[in-house]
C-alpha cells in the first residue's frame, strides 16, 4: 500500500488528507498550524496519522476536498504543488501570525 499526503483547500476550510493507492482518502484532518507544521516539516510515518473528520461517500475521493495545494510522498518528496496556493496558505496560516511553517512549536522548544 502506497501512502501520500495532500493539503487541500475548499475556500470553506483546509484539510490534510492521507491518501492510499493514489486515489482513496484514508484519513482527513482539519488543517490548523500544528497539522500543517507536521505536514510541511517532518510527516513521520503516514500510517500513524489519525483524522478528525469523517471520510465517507464522495469524501473518499480527494477531489471532493477542494483544490490541491501540495502533495507529498511518504518520503517527504514534493509530488506536485500549486505555488500561488501554497504561498497564500503559508501567509494565512503562519506569516500573518508572525511565525513560519518551520518555526518550532511550543512543545518542541521545551
């Protein structure tokens, strides 16, 4: 089983999805600074990610979650990215709050 991760935006909210076998949403997490920080820095083992949003019906397809911002392989490699959507998301989620996506989280600074 091949796992990848995607950051998607629907205008209503952003999500990070764990995708199996290139098409089926396995887990869905509502985006927040902590989830995006993990997605953008060190994803770890994608099998350990647990979603907080129900995945059923049409939501099993990644396209149902909105426009793709960035997709990454389990290895961390960037598979595809929309540069404008990516930098807009970085501004909204991080820089507008005076930090960046790779700024250590509070628990990492202890």
